[in-house]
C-alpha cells in the first residue's frame, strides 16, 4: 500500500482530533532501519517518540484506529497536555 507521510499524518490527526484540541504538535518520519513510522508528539518542552508498525499504519490509512497509538496519545495528553 502506498501513501505519503503527509497522508498518514493527516489521517492520524483526523482519527485523533484530541491531538489538535490540546495543542499537541505531531510529526512523523519513516524509519527505514526499523521499517516503522517514528511518531513524535510535542507540547512545550515535553516530547514523546513512539513507533507505529507499517501494518498498523496501513490499517490507519484504511480508517482502523491503532489501539497502541491511541493509548500513547491518551497518556501524553493525561501527563502533559494540561500543563501550561
């Protein structure tokens, strides 16, 4: 399945609107060595980098939420999004 990093980021932002609602910056890059997407969440000085497996990214593009990514996003919001 072919898609761009921008398309994947847009789909993640669509599926997890709480990212934008809490003012969290999301960036991603494909890690050729691990064959995963490195997802970086940032708010102020707080950062979280997590990996999204290619299979999970493919499912995300198809509209299937990735539970592991959702948990990571929820944890980041719970820990850092309410901080000023």
